[in-house]
C-alpha cells in the first residue's frame, strides 16, 4: 500500500483503481477533488495517495450516481429530450395498437442512435460550428435552407403537441382550465430559456432527465410476463402492411430525430465556450462526449422500451388499441393498472415536456441563425442574440397557438414523426458524408463502428420508406 501511494497513475489507471467511469474521474480532477502532478514527459498524473481520497468521496452508491449525472453534458440532455410528450404519445400509440410486435425496435435502434449522435457530436467538437454552418461548407445554401425550414415546421408541430400533452397531464392531476395551464407552461419555458445562463440552464435540463425513470418504474408496476417480453424483444415480429411500416417509420423518426442532430452539434459548441471546455484537449472532449452520448441514448431507449411495454401490457391486452395521445394513455392506465402507474405516466409527460420543448425550439433557432448568419447560442444574453432568442420565442408561441386552430395536434404529431423519419434519410446521408470528409474533420473522421451503424441507419430508414410507398400503391 505504501508503494502504491507513491506511484503515479494515468487518469485511466486512476479510474480503474477507484472503480468509476472515465468521465467522472476526469470531472473529479476538474472539480479540484483530486490533485494532479506533472510527470517527466509533461503529462498529468495522479498520485496513489489521491485514490483513497477519491474512494471516500464516491463511497456511497447514491452519491456516485449523482456525481456521474453531474459529470455528463449535452448527450444526456439530447437523449432524454428524444422522449418528449409527443414521442411518448407515439410510443403509446404503437404499443396499444400493435402490442409487443414493435418492441424489438428498441434494442435494434440503440446502436444506430448512439452512432448517429456521435457523428453529430464529433462534427460539433472538431469544427466548433453548428450543423447548419457545417452543411453550408459542402452543400448549396438553398438545400440547407430547405432542410432547416422542414426542421422548424416539424419542431413547431412537436412543440404544440407537447404543450397540449403537458397541459392535459396537469389537468389529470389538478383540475384547472386548459388555457390557463397551457399559457402558464408556455411562459415558464420561454422565461427559463431566455433568462437563465447556459451553464445553469443545462443543469436544470440535466436533472429533468430523471423524469424518464417514471416509465421504467411503470413497466414493473404493471407486472408483465418477462419471458414473453424477452422473446418479442429478441425476435422481430414484422408485419408487411402499410400501417405497421408507417408505425416503424414514425418510431424511427421519433428516436432518430433530425432536431436532435442540430441540437447535439450546437451544444458541443456551447460546451467548448465554457471556461473548463476551452482547456480540454480534443482527445478528452471526444472521450467525454462518447460516455455522455452513450448514457443519453441508453436512457432514451429504456424509456421507449418501457412505454411500449406498459401500453402493450395494459392497453393492448384489454382491447384499447386506439390511443392518440400521451395523456389518454395515462388516463387509460388508471382503472387497469392503478393510481401508481397513472401518476408516474402523467408526471413523466410533464417532466419530459419541460425538458424537450426548449430543445425543440433551440435546435431550430441554432439552425436558422447559422443559416442567416445571426449571432446564436444560449451562452449569449437576449440583447446579444435577439434574433436567435426571437426564433425560440416565436417557435414556442406558434406551437402553443396550434392548439387553438382546430388542427388536431396529436394526429399531426404522428404524421410529423413519420415526416421526421423521411427527412432523416437524406440528412443521415449528408452527415455521414461530412463526418468522413478529411477536409472538414481532419484526423477525427468516423471510427469504423460509427460508419457501419450510421450507414445502416440511413439504409434501413430508406428501405422502410420505399416499402411504405410500395405497399401504399398496392391493394
């Protein structure tokens, strides 16, 4: 032990000795909990005596979990925002309509989700630009403008559906007028996004990701047949009809959403603007990003899996197959699965909505601001980037307004999810090409596994869209 205390460890060796993830080990150094020393070769090392201090600091499993969440960044927020109330509505709809027949998509999509978000994050880290700015380096402005316009339209529809789902879920818990609660939620989200500094705002969004655990708990509350669930999860049960394929594309568009591409890229740039971000090496940033992205996508995927599981187990099995909203799913659970499942489902909708709407509005604002060369970024004050913040405000207000125009926002959302799945195809091709362009990315082009799963995502989405078109024209 005495010799061990005198030994100097690399950060990787240190984290293995302490038994913590690399991202947390790095953060303990940044936070000043663990001191480093400079080795002869100029690299930083950690003395063995610091291991005991670190082990004591992270001794409690609860504290270790909290510290790990604190250490994460944009990837966790992006993954959690993937399961917005509209996404919950989509997952609830397919779970109620198809039962367990579509749950196999959860494990199948996970490596695709991780690889696509790593591509976007890597582009942001290497170029220090948002995705719209990078796209303009390789493609004509009008092509990028068309992508951004489609992105904003889909985002606004999502925002409208999310506000409605949140307001309706609040009304399930507290009897209050829909207009009053919808206005209140809209104002809270706008005020938080435009007034709170990015570093503080990111922390708020990060802790809202805990709301996803409501759906994991729900899955256990309804007591499914786990062997039957496992069988359907491992063995795909695909039906070659246009309704099933449409649902597949909608799920794809909900889990691998274009707005997440833009948000992930831009938030990596925002992280670099922070004082601690400017001091980090490229290797450190990419390593930190990978842990961050993996964790966020696993969170998102777990929520997707358990929402489908819960609605398949409770609603589909009881003949309730026509569910068109998250709040309807929550209400339907109450008499069949009890107050616990109902309450958790409703609270999850509200929590994920508070997380997702700022991401939806923010992703469109980043993209459009870069397109028209406006100053952008949540790290700026309103007076410094009023155009950027105006896009956020208008997007949220227009989304709010859709609820009063007689356009059924939830039905529109389901088709919006399908549209996202279609839009994702060319966009995936574009980002995969850019991410492998040495002129743009230098040495940090796609690793082999990212290239494989990224192109698999693009190819799978393309084949699904083709299959839907063929089946639509067949009787």
